[in-house]
C-alpha cells in the first residue's frame, strides 16, 4: 500500500488471521472429526487436533465403508453431483445470457412482461414450492433422470439479473462501432458481448456450480434409482439413522471428500471470479 | 425499466432468445407456484383425496395465530442480525485483504473456500460446535463462566442461527467487497494519502462511499438470503426452538408444508411471504435503477 | 481426459451392476421406500436380499428416501403424481394421516386376505400392533421398527454416589433422591430425556393409565381432544420444571440431542428409546450402564404399560394384484421368527411376533445383553387399556412441535406448567379440528 507502518501491517495480518480462523474453523473441525475413531466423537468435547485415523477413515470412506453405512459408492455419487452441478451451471448461464441480451439490446412487445415473469422467480425458493414442482416433473416423466435433477433448478432469475446489470454497463459506443462495421445482433453477441462477459460467466459458473453441488432436498425427491444419488444426499443418509448413533467419523470424511470439487472450482477460478465481479462494478 | 439507447431491430430473434428461459420459468416456476397459490384457498388432506374450497380461511387462521405474528418479529431480528454481522465482518476482512501485499492470495483463498460447503453439511458442523455438552464453543464459554444452552435459552438459540447463517454468507460478501475495493483507482487513494489522510480516514471518505453500489447490492442479496435460504440451517440446528425463539417465516412455511403436511396453511404463508418480497423488491428495484448506476 | 473416461466407464459399470437384480425379467418389482440410514439401512438391504433370494417371482427394491418426514412427504408427493411405491415406511405420528387417507392405502389385513397369504393376527404382539389396528382390531399396517422408552442409568456413577447399581429408581421420588445423590457425588445433572413429548407426556399418560386425548386417545373418532393438562400431567411437568432449576433434570434438546449428556457422564440417568441401546453401548466408554423401567408416581397406582414409537410399513393403492401378492409374501417373510429375531437383536427394536421373542430368548440373547428385555416386559406387563393402546391423532407431527415449544417455554421458566400445557392443549386442539375437517 501507500505507507508502510509496521504496526498497521501487523494489525492487518492479525485481523485477517482471526478472520481466516473464524471462517475456516467449522471445516477444520470436520477434518479433525474425520481423523478419529467412531466412538470418541459424541462422548467428550471434540478435540482440536487431528487424531491418527486419517488413512483408515478415508480409506474406508473411499473403498466401501460408506456403502456399509448404507450408501452407494462415493465416487458414483460424486459423479452424479458433478453432472448435476455442471448441467445447472452451464444450462442456467446459457439461457440467462441470451435472455438478458434480448431484454437489454432489443425492444419488442412484451419485453417488460417477459422480464417480470423471469424476475418473479427470485421470490420463491425451490423448497417452498417443492411439492407442486415435483408433481410437474413427475407428470413430464422426468423422475430419475439428470434432466429432472437439473432443469427445474435452472428456473431462477439471479443469473439473468446479473447479466442484465452487466450488459447495461457495456458502452453504447461499442455497439455503434459494430453497427458501422455492419455487424448483426448475433455477430455482435458472439464477437463483442460474449468475450466481454467472460469473467462474469466465470463468476456465475462458480456460484451456480456450488449451488447445484450442494442441493439436497430436490435430488432426494426426484430420484429413487441409486445410480442417480448425489453425494450430499449420501451424507444425509448416513446422518439420518433413527434411534442410533451416526458413524460420525465416516460422515465427516465423506463430507470433506464432497467438499473437494466445489472448493477446487472456487480456488481454480478465483482469479477470473474476482475479476468478473470487479468488471461488473465499474 | 432501464434500457440501452442504441438497440437492435429484430422481429423474431429476441423472442427466440428469451424463449428458453421463459419456457423453463413457466413450466417449472409459474405453473407450480400458481398451484401453490391455489392451494392457499383450499383445505385439503395431504394425499389430495378430499378438497374443500374455503376462501380465505387459511389466512384468517394465520392471522389469528399469535405464533405466526411472533414469527414476523423473529424474522426481522434474524435478518437484521445476519445481514449486519455477515456484511460488517466481510467488509472488515476485505479492507484488510485489500491492504496486504504479501500473502494476499493465500488469505483470499482461505477466506472464500467455506463458501463451497453444503448447508446440509454445515448444519451438522454447527450441531457439533455448539452442542451444550460436547461442543467446543459451548465448552469455551463455560470456561469463561457462561453457561451456553441454546436448547433452553431463546437468545442463545438466536445467536447460534445468526452466526451459522452469517458464516455461510461472509465468504460471498467478502468477495464482492474485495472486488469492489480493487476496482477503486489507486490514484485516488494515493492522492488522499498525499493530502495526509490516514488509512481509517481514507476508508471512510473514499473507499466506503465508492463501495455504495456493492454495499447496496449485497444488502439486497443478504436480506433475500436471510429471508429465504436459511431454513436449512434452522432445520439442522434449532428446528425453530426453543419455544419458537428461532421460528422464522420461511422455516415455518417449510415446516408446516413439507414436514407437517398442512398444505393449505403453508401455501397461505408462502403467499404472504411472496407479497412481502414483491413489495420489498419493487422498492429496492426502483432504488437500484434510480440511485445506483452500474 | 483418460481419467475422465475411466470414471465414466466405471460409473456406467456401477450403474449397471446396480440394476442387475432386475435382469431376471420375469420377476415383478416391488418398491419399498424407507427412512433407514446408516447401519439400519444396510440391514434393510440385507432383509430385501434375503427375501429376493428366498423366491424368484418378486424382486423387492428398497429405496432410501431421507428421514421419516422426508420419506412420508416423498411418498405423498409421489402418490399425488401417481408414482407411489408399493410399500412405504411411516413413523407412528403419521398413523392417523395414513389411516384417514382411505383411498390411498391398502390395509394389511385386507392385503393378506386377498393374496391368500396365511396370516394370524394373534401371532403378533398386541401391544405393538394395537397402535396400528382399526376399531375392529384389524391390522392396517405392518409394524417394522418399534421401540418404547426406558430408563438408562450409569451404574458406575450409581456406585460412586453410594446407590445400588443393580436397582434403578422405580418411582419419580426415587429418581429425585438418586439424582441428588449423584449431584452430591460431583455429577452435574441427575437425568435428562430424549423425545420429551413421546417420553414425558405420551408414554407418561399410558404408563399412568390416564388419557392423553379423549375418545380413547383418538382411536374412537377424529373428534378427539387433547387431555394432557390433567392434574397428574401438570404435577409431573411442574416438578420437572422445578428440577430443571437445580439440574436434577437438565433439558438437552429435542429428539435425541440430549444423548451426549449421558455419554459424557454429565447426567447419570437418561430416558430414551429402547432402540438407543446399541448407540449407548458404543458410546459409554468409561462406565457401565444398566436399563430400568420408566419411573412412575406412586400415588397414581402401579404402572400400566408403555406405548411404542417407531415406524410401520404401509401399502399404497394403485398397484397390480401381482405386486400386492409379492408384498404379502414379503410381509410373511418379514414376520418369520428368524428374520424378526435377527432384526430385533441387531437393532434393539421390539420383535413383532411372539415367536420371535421366544426365539431370541432361546438363543440366549437377553442373558448375554442384560437390559434388552426391559422394553418387552414394560410393554407386555398388562393388557393395554384405552389409555395405553396407542395414540391416533391427526396433524400429530405439528402437535408434537407445539408440545415441544410449550415444554421448552416451561423449562426455561417463561411459563408455568399449567399455562404451558393448557396452551399446548388449546393449540393442539385447533390442529385436531383442522384435521377433522379434511378427514373422511
């Protein structure tokens, strides 16, 4: 920064470290819990330092311990989560970017109506209208399919809203120049708008991927076929053990494993993600 | 509604472009949501075997129910708590992260990855941390002389759900604030520094005002989050208890409908919730459109 | 990218393997939605595999559908969309909702009769099936996992406190005395409870032979009204509230959230489901524990019998006769002494037939696991009365929520026991009236 006073720098680092500690603490605890044998976890205050069962617990989580606890194989569930999260992220970005483009760059009858219809979806989260939505999906024969898992969750306006906000910031001069070059609406979209939106797309991708990955109630309702189970469902399944104690060590190990893909996406796309947000703000 | 000065002329193309989203929205949102609306004037058993049209009886029942009115108050306290806590924490952290030169990426990474944790998993973690008997947090408080028991004390329970809900949101807010700060031209800040403004003064006179669009956007996002997306956390930690101390509106909708299978009553609550949000969004939308130009 | 392809091939193989049992094309598939996660889910799969191996006409496919409420809601949603499974596991509080949905369910006695499957209701423990029979005594659903609350106590702590580790307190005054001695010996709390409504009000009523609700606890009509604000109930709850102040009793949360208090040796006594036995055994690391019957108030006379909790299997309408034959065949298999005895011993749930109880005894299970028979003794001590047959209340899930809320307000001193219970009765009655309107 501008000045370099050691005391200010020190305070800055201390605050950040405290923040990191507070924010990461629950996850650290999950990791710690995943390194202990099963019986220690609910009969004493949880320790803060990892135990010695790391290899055993993770080994068993990956090689069938979870199946023994009543779930399909972890890797299969992670695959399904991946397909679902990707479908939601890609599908939603695709339909949102074109509809936002139409709403910002065209003037057509019922433009405002279309906008408000789409915008209304911000107002009711899936879980509140989940039963009628299930009926619709069942009537369309989409139970036990990736389409049934993903498409209903695409019906939300957040991405459209963000793209619209971003498109409004693109200088009109660009469009005028493109026009002079004789570019049509589609060419302008592919040559100018899409490349400019690259970072926004990345930011949304991260948000939506995580949203899709973390879904629980919806996949639970629409699947009865184990080959479509997702990992978060699998974790809940290990937790929901009426009248007995869950196998917390395996649950935590699976939870940590389930965190890897979304965390990887967040970290890998961090630069683009933040940049996308910065550009929206300009 | 805001619009470009320069636009394309197209007869068919714009419809093609909005069509996919409109179809998805109509089929998977408007259709089921309108069924939910219709449900709010029905008295029906869970299986849909007997249905009676009851006009506004479900609504009358709701407003005659003191616990429902109480839920409003709880929701306001909760939303204020979550929004304030998660935004202030994020703002402080972003301001600090914007200052550091060394280790900036490491800090950033460590601060944003909790964003990736599934709420269903986070709920389990909070159960562990705050459990009055085995929880680390409860243990620490006991050492300090405070007997933490969110199973018994309504205020303890409220603090718990606010912390749990905010935790999930801090990473998100942090990213937006940091992005906003990094977008502020360094020359502005340097100029202020030359004029002798210290870091705190610079923050309040330059950075914070320039962040107002971000702050406003986040305010909307956080309120919507606290209102709608937090029932998972409440469900996993307090189930609305003790004695309704954390029974926020959206949890009540979920609980009465999905768990209690009182479809009419739950639908009536969704309608009221929707009206509140429509009102909120219209106000906010006008405000965004007018005051905060992106 | 080679890795990706490998994963996909592998996943496809796994998916294929998952569908293998269906390869026997001639067999009729029967879906069974259940709420058993973890080890119990594994056991459910084992039972299904056992059934599938025992015959070749039907393939039973167990599907996990989340916890009890999620499973029930999923089945109802599926029924509305005509995608319902043949069998669904529903917890006891959902009984009235299922029963009143006459067009949606196929009563078990009728199913067995139509399928020509040998079926004698007298083979079953009446204290278990009684909860799920209609007014004529016909079995409507097949009990699957049933348990009843018992008193667990820390024997090691009892010894340290100068109490007899082999005689758990039988009455509430004895509980108080034992709790005070435990506290004097350095244990912070006397006792805690899981499932407060189920243990301290529902079972309390049956155990003391007082009505929880009018009309024989709802068995004789949907116009029932709650009755758990009687003087005896108020006395019990207000005494517990006063105990909460000096931690003779310490509230530890809804459901079984209080369990760590017992594991951790914070509380020396713990009332919860008999099926919690295995969990306690696994977690009671540094102490011995014993099992006793639920305490009673001596002035109310000798205890009656306790009632069950848990879940039963309901058969849903809308399937072919062929499938129903398979379901009936499966229920016979499930009721066989060997399957029942194994399930009972593995899970701690009650056996549903006399034969299974007898077999378990012959196998020496009770001798090897002292205390596991307390639940059965408690359930079968007396012939159930109108107050101890079970509960049949509509909207019971929400009524339990109301009770939880009011009890919590009583424990934390916001309300007196009388106020809280009156309020719970009033709010609960409103829910019952609402249910009455949609029923029949």
